C-alpha cells in the first residue's frame, strides 16, 4: 500500500492512505489536548494506542498528546485551559478537596507507582530512617502519597531535609541525596543496569494505597461538551485495552515514532511493571471504587492536608447519570398515577439496586483477593517475601524502642530437588504445603512465618531472652517437618537445615540477620553431610 509523509514533531513520518483519510476527516474538528505527567514512555501506552489505532479519530476527536515537563504539570495545565484533559496522581483528589472543579474520568493504575529509592549501603529501610536525611521530592501537593506515608508513621516532615526533585536518579547514585522520588517502572531499572543495590520505600507498605495515573477533566468541559468527554474516555480506555494486549507493538511505536531515549529492555521492564499495577486480568481498566476515593480523602484529612471532604461529591465521572428524584416525581405526576406503571418502575429500580449490590460485593471481594495475593504465598498460605520484610522491619522498630530481642530463623529443605526429580512437581508442591502447615503450628500471634522462595523459609520469633529459649521450638519444628508426606501410596520423607540469628546480639538490621542465619544454616547442612560421609566410612 502506498504511503504519504506527514510531519510529526518536526520530523517526517509515513502514513497509509487509511490514516491519511482519518486525519483529513478529523481536521475540521476542534483540537483536543491531553497533558501527560512526564516524557513519552510506556507509562502512557494506552493514549498512544488510541491515537495510532484510530480510536480517537473514529470518535470524531483530533487529539494532540503533550508530554510533561517539570514546568508543565497536568492539573495546572488543565485548570489554566491549556489542555482539556490530563492524567495525574493523588494530587488530583487533593486539589478537588481544596475546591478545584476537577473530575476523575478513569483510574488507569489501581496502585500507585510512586516510591522512594535509597541506596542499599545507606542503611535506610523504613521511613523513620530518613529523619535528618536529604530526601528529593516534588512539592507536597504532587507527592501527596509520600506526605501521607510520613504522617502514618508519625514522622514530622520538618525533620527531613526535603530537596526539590531534579528528576535525575544520578543524584542518588552520586550520593547527593539519601532518597529519591521515583516510579517503580523507571528508575529501579537504571540502578539494576549499573549493579547498584537499592531499597524501596513503598507507601503501600505503610497503609497508603492510592490510585495513580488517573485520567481527568474539568466540570466545565463536561458541562459544555458532554458527548466529547464520553467519547474521549471510551476511546482512551479502548486504547489501554489494546496496549495491554499488544505491548511489543507499543514499544515499537515509542522507539520508531516518538523516538523515546530508552532501550527496548527498559521499555519491556516498564511494560511488565505497569501491567502489575493496572491488573487488567482482575479489574476492568479504568475502574474507580467510590469507597476507595473516600479512603484517600480520609487519609488527606487525617494528615491535615485538607479540612474536610465536602467537595468529594461529583468527583467521579458518571457518563450516564440517572435522573434526579425531582425529575422522577415530575414524570410520575405527568404520567398520572398509573399504578401498574409505578409498580413496573419500582421493580426495575429494585432490580437495578440488587445488581448494584452484587457489583459492589464483587468489587470488594476482588480488591480483598488482590490484597491477599500481594502479601500471601498462594501455595503455603504463609507470608510472601515482600510481606515478611515489611513485618520484620516493624518488629525491628518495636524491638529497638522496647529494647527486646527477637530471633530470625532461615530454613532450607534438604535434597528437595530429589523429591521433584523422583516424584514430580506436584509432590514437591505437596511437601511445601506440608512445611507451611508445620510452621504455622508453632507460631504465636506475634511471630511471622514466610516462604522466601523455592524451598527457603523464614521465621521471626518475637520477645525472646536468649538463643536457648528457642532450642526446644527448633526441635519440635524439625520433628514435625520430618513427618512423612503421603503421595500416590508413597511416603515422602523430608528434612530441613535451620540457621539462627538473634537481634541485637548478632546484627542490627533484617538483611544482616537473614544473612547470618543463612550462613549458619549452610554450616549446619555442611556439617551434617560431612557427618553422614564419615559414618559411611565406619
């Protein structure tokens, strides 16, 4: 098919006859401007897909996408009339609660990608460790989730050395700052590429779970152009559905058309992280839960960032608003008291209400399941690695404050690979589930058990006096773990090597405690094997 050349960002770009026709048909339409939060990257994939696949043109929209800069923030650009639409994070709700006439059209990311990064060697593992440290952030309005996190942890931000963000992760690498505001999908990739170990401080770990990358507009745009708003929202969501199922195609587009200065490997990393935040397989893209927005508003109020939630009503966009009660009463008066019609209307409303209740229950159940998946190992029912470190860091803070001891146990199964090789992975999974059940039997309410990965487990035992306190527990754990597991009429026997470290006797942080327990475990495993070898020579 022949193609034409058009000018995009000052550079020629080939267009097919079909694309040229769509462009010509939409040329007469008033341009619609979309302001992004940052430079072109996979973070905004759905909008590029909607433009490239012709979804905007088919809706009669001539959309122009503007990349963001430090001086072009979406909320301000839209409020000042430079763009009709934008996408923002928690600052969108914050400005709404302060009286700005902003309306959320769709929450693209179900979880925020905003995190604070610190170098591993800086020994920063909790928000409290940032006191008196140099923390690079955007203004409090934009980094609202960080402000809420510090409030939840009881940290006065005046105790931090907050520095305006340079948007350059190199400042963290060079040691100019101790913590750097970043996106999960972006800066961690640079650090991994350079072999730099880092620590993530994620607000979600501290009770701040915000929507992010929210598509929004203004009340004025909805009032003056309701059809355009609906068309723009639907076309954008259609673009996001396409982008999530065709990530490589979007990556090609970003490299070849938008000339994004990122490697393909970086864009693929970004795409994978973003998909885990959007959760397209579990939740409808763009879904917004009113209760969750209310929780976000309550978080801002508790943190003292706003006084009340009086402006929250009307914040969530409703493309098909129901009639008000006054209009319904007027309609019933006009119809004239026909009992049958009234009964029919009530029946329909009742069915709609019941459907809405079912929808709410399903949404709540889905979000509860997502939370469960985020913190629990599906096979054993124990905490996962991420949840273990979050709970362990809380235990570390409590032990520091109350001058108590706790123990960290590193558990590794012996010859687990032989079980998989001899009986298959189903048998291996059954053994791992048996281990999970065995560990839960010995847990007190204050203890933590987790599967770190593969056949490695960890226990955190709080409030101990010395290593001798847990010798009996270790023996009981060993005894229970060694019980045979019945699989296809075969008894499978398994044993474990357990290493131990105690805070504060052995180390002062969780990583070092686990490392010491790990080394102790391997020493025990080595000694056992040497003992078995010597026995065989007798």
